[in-house]
């Protein structure tokens, strides 16, 4: 059963906008390269798969934002490995310690082609995939 709202001024019936009309509440890009974030944000926005696409140059900022998001709202996190201060591995360790109740999907997005990085990333239960940069629509669709 659908509940419709009526706009009495226009006499229009429409479905109300409900939360989580997209697969993800938010997609969070964690990468210290602002140009890479800009390109990825534009690419992802065109796919229309999240309420918001947010980017963070520092892992700490992204972790703080994740803490603000209700645990029931799914988040897709695209995480770079090599970043100053807090790198991708540190991010994953902090995520494991602080967000045990969350069911977010984390995908490593890195320029690293080292199989050791790939294996290490996939050893984390929270990491669903490892993608090499650059991000493409095909790669993005493959993880949805």
C-alpha cells in the first residue's frame, strides 16, 4: 500500500520522498588528493546511487563524519591507502575499533599494484573490494 501526499494548491498526488531511496545514504571518499576527489565525486554523482557524495582529505575527518551518521543508514567508503598522518591501514584499524555495529561497505581505491596491499586490504572483514585507480563507471558499478 502506498501513501500519497496531495499538493492541494496544484491538485497533484505524488509519493512522498522517503529516506534511503538510493542504495547508499552517503558515499564517502577518503583521499588526500583533492583533484582525485573532485573527479571521483563528479563520476559518482552522475550514477545517482547515493543521497550524498562527500570527500575528505584526512582520514580523521571521514571517521568523525561516519560517527555522525545513523548506524541504520548504509555508507559506501572509498578509501585510499597512502595518505599522510592517518593512512588507509590506520583508518581501517580505527574503524574496526570504533564502529563494530556499522554495516558499511569499504572499498580500497588505490594506485598501489602491490599484491601484498591487495591481500592485506582483503584480510579486513570490513573491506569488500580492492580497486586500482583511476575509478571508472564500470569499476564503480562492479562494486554496487
